[in-house]
């Protein structure tokens, strides 16, 4: 029998979360595999044994570097080591002024770098703060509250609106359950959940609608599920692992300065050897020639360079704040000037992060500007339905709140003169059949002038089969479902989310439980195509990127059709470009991706590890990559990119802590402005290097050429 105590030495059931596609399995099969009864949960003894076997349900991080180690690492750069050597030699030669100046420069540079690194080591701590403190579980048939860290695989977890999901759950029951998964998928729309098995094992996280993931939030309804993964084996834990295994990359300037330092050291060493040998061959004293060669080496080193670089970057960071770009790591200022690829999110960065109705289809015709249509016939019925069959509301200060889709429909009605608040005074809502994932529609009943009218809205494939007529200008007419379905397909191909609206009039209010009789013999009113529209300035910003030699690439968790439609509208993709989805990316090996990555402009439905693969493939092609993101799922790629850019308004703390730059206005155009400033700073640093090397080279050439002109060593 399930959940009997384990025999002595017997281990809890083995779980392989990499291979167990939980969303494809029936709940009963999972309960059997995890040895638990869904109606009773685990016994206290069994839960204790599993806690000892699987460990605490918490995110673990590798030991962080100590403060003293971070400080010592600031002196590991080649140029800094050369400056330290120059300071020591200057002190030995008695030039205390140069020794003190170089020491101050080295220490100043170390302090700045140390403070920057201390700030950058906070991404994991921000991720751990997302963990829920308590969870409601079934233990021994009783509903109890326990610390979330004590949840173990096999626990039956109960969810209600407002709960943070404590572990990865395979849902068994979902009663109108909606979960906000934006921290994992990057998409703000809540996800309607259900308990049915799904056939495709390669589904992206956002499409696994029978799963609830650790760290996400239940916003509506209630549900229950079996904990199938805890701690570091959860999807959130996998992101934590990616954060901890991230490679720390040097910025383009750091790479160039290191290369410059090595070349300079080699050249100076060769010249010093030549000067030393030439002096000895002319009879000069060995000590005098050694001191001369050492003095030459010290004179050749541009000791002010680290200070100039730090000051230039600090001034640049100050200027960027005025352009709504907050620099969290000083080297990021210079990195911006070297960027060749921008991998950008869609929602909120290229788009406005709000749903808006783009097209209305009714009576056989599509309209994109409905403000001047006659407020009669099918239009009157449609606008009335949009206003009354709606859960959005408007506050006294004019702010509209509610589900993004509901808000979009509400605003269409309001802008057309149909105010929900006024209309409800004479058309009260009597009752409703709420939306659920099985029916994919909702119906509301309203009492108006002694009559009852019902409005149904939902997915076209759910509403259309229930319609027997269509509203027209002169009343009701025969419905042409083929034409309507063709309009649905066309809108969907354009990246629009399509909602169907229908109506039915009643002589008396039916019984709420009789759903099948209520939602049939409907009159089709129209289709509404919605999307999160592009920002007004996005297209120009993308065009500026391309003119500056920077290639923009869209990486989003949204659906492929929507992603490609927006990408084409803003100019990221052309009409001939295609979109690569997460499952398609998973089927590519690293070599295939490396060969194709330069030609792909749009990725959709990708997971955090795949974002890192994209960044890594571009870097292996010699590109400097900027990555934008706002969710927890973006954090590993933000850390892996040459420069990570997080959203300041709508982003998570985890994304901001993993980034080098924060956009205070979440606007793609701000990135372009910051890149322009970064290029100016990079140019200024190069100008200083040329200037200081010009002055230093004069000293080198005088000392180097002196012996060849027969000058006495004592002269120089």
C-alpha cells in the first residue's frame, strides 16, 4: 500500500528531474512513483525520512569569495603588477615622489574595483529572498502549515490565491487556478492551470499548464498538487545553479589593456636589453647601465592610465544616469561602446507591456479604427458586451485595473462611449459562469429593462461552435463560420491574440448549474484581435542600432507568431527571417548553433539555459553581446553576457543584481543612447593612451638612440 513506512535501510523513491517529464504523466502514476496517497499525503515519519534523504527545500549557493580575496584579486591585472614593480624600483632608486604617486594610483584603482565586486555578488541572495516562508500540506490526512524548507518530494501541497508556490508541483486539482509565472517565463499574463496530462515531453515551461513552479504566485482560484521537485532540483534551483556556474568575462577594454600591457612590457624589455648591451660594449659601467635600463623601463610605463580609465568610466556613468541608464559596474560603461549584438526581450522593452485591441471583425468586415462606427446594430451589441461582461474597473483617478485582456476590452468600450459604471446602473450582472481552462470561455448574465441577456466571450474555437446566427446591421443573419475562421487564422498569423464575443437573450434567468443549455444557440457578435503593441520609439531605435553596426536579436518567452510579428514591425526581423523556438534550439548541437547563430534574429519559447547557449555561441563568433532581461529566468544570461542590462521599473531584484546596467525607463531606445555614450568614452580612453604613449615614447627613443650617436652614458 502507498506510503507504508520504509523498511530498515530502504531508500525513498528515486527521482530524476532531468528525465522525468512530470507534465506528461497521470497524477495517479506519479503518486505511485512517489509512494504517496493524494487524499492523505505523507505520514510524519515518512516526511522526516525524505527530508533526511533529499535535504532541505532551499536554494544553496557556493561559498562566496571573502572580502580579502576580492581585494587581493584587484592586484592580479598585468598592468597593475607592472606598476607595482615600477613603484618598488623607483623607491630603490630613491625617487620617492614617483613611488608615492604610483602607489596612490594602484590603491585607488583597487578600492574602486573592490567596491564594484562587492555590489555584484548579490544575485544569489536576491534569488533566495523569493523563497516562500510557509506552505500548506497534507500530512497523515490532516491539513497543516509547515516551513517551506520542510516540503519534500511526494508532499501534497495546497494552493490558494496569494500563495507563493513552495516547490515544483504536478497539479492534481485546479479550480479556476491562475498563476503568475513572469519570474520564470518573462511573460506578464497569468496562466490558467489544469490537472490533465500533456502529451509533448518537450513543452516549454510556459506551456506546462498542469505544473506549478517554485517561486511563482497563485493569483486566483485554488488547487493542489504533488511536490515532484524541491530545492536545487526545481526550475528555480536550476537557475540558481546557472548563476553560480557563470563565467566571469573581462570587458573588451580590459582584454585590450592586458594585451597592450604584455606587448608594451615585451617591447620595453627588448629596448632595455639593447641599451644595456650597447652601453657595456662601449665600456660603460655595468651598474650604471643597469640603472639606466631600469629607469627606462619605469619611464615607459603609463602609470596614470588606470586612474584615467577609472575616472573616465565614473564620469561616463554619471552622464548615463541622466539618460535613464544606471551603471552598476564601472567597466560596463566602456563595454557598451564595444557591443556588436543586442539580445533583447520583447515584453516591456520593445513593446509597451500592455494589451491593446488592434482589430475588430464583425458582420464580415475588419475595422482598425472603430471610434466613428455607428453605435447601432451589431456595433451597439458588441460594445455593450465589452463593457458589461468585463471584470476590469476604473478608479476615481482614472487608473484602470484588472487582467490585461479585460482592461484592453474595457478601454475599447469606454473610448466608444460605453461606460461600464454607468451601464451597470440599469444592467446589473445577475450571475456568471467563470472562465475555466476546459471551456475556455466565460458567460455573464445581465438584467436590463425586464429582460435578461447573456454575453459569452472566450477562445474562438470554444465560442464559434456554440453560435447558430450572427449579428448584422439589420438584425440577425446566417452565420458564415468559414469566413470567421479565416479571419481568426489571419489575425493569429499577424501575432494577434483573438477573442470571440457572442450573445443570447433569455425570457427568464436559467439555472447556473445547467452550463450546456446556457452556452448554446448563441448569436456571434464579433472577434477582437489584441497584442502588446511596439513602443513608438522602438523602430527608430532599432534602425539606429543597425546603422551603428549593432545587430538586434529578439529572445522572448512568448509564442512564435507573436514574437515574429513584433520583430518585423520594429525592424528586428525582415519578411524573410524565421523564428527559432525553444524545442528547435534544443534539437541543435552547439556546433550547428554556432554556425547558424549569426543569421537568426528571433527566438521564442526559450528557457534560461538556452539563452546562455545563444550568448555563448555569439561570443565564440567574436561578438560582444549585450543581453536585456527582467525576470529570474533572464539572470543567468545577464551574468554570462559581456554586459547584462536589467529593467528598472518592471524587473526583478534577481535580474538587477545579475546585471551591469539598469534601464530606469525599461526602454530599448535608452540602450542605444547609452551605447553612443559608451563609444565616446571608449574613444576618449584610446586618445589618452595615444597621448601618454607619445610622450613616453619620446623618453624611450632618446635613451635608446643615444649610444648609437656616440653620446656618453653619463649624459642621459
